[in-house]
């Protein structure tokens, strides 16, 4: 059973975070696509393992699932700080 004191505390706590929105999504998608174009060309063994069924495999260098996951990870590692920086600068 919830105590009524918890409801009183919740209403008095100041809101310190911002709401999540879709404004940074295109930047993260762009960073992921850019990394998908670059990373499979510089990975030592990009074709080892099962292939990722991407459209236009010649554009993306026909990466394996591991190279695809590495590209998406790098894209998020670049895109999220870029969105946070642009948000702090007031651009987003």
C-alpha cells in the first residue's frame, strides 16, 4: 500500500531534466549511415560471418553482421554526443 507522504514528496520535487523528443533523431541516423559507409571499408575482416541483407550491398561494401553492428555502435558513439552538444548550444 502506498503512503500518502510519497505523493506529497513527488509533487514538490523540481523537474531537472528535459523531455525526450525527436529533434536529434536525424543527426543520429545521419551519423549511423555515415559510419556504415566508412567502417566496413576500414575493418580488417568485414566479410567474415553471415552477411547483412542490406539494400545496395555494393554501396555499403556488403558487410557482415558483426561489421554492421560495429558501424551502428560507432554511429551512436558519434551521434549522441553531437546531439547533446547541439542541444547544449541551443541549436536543437
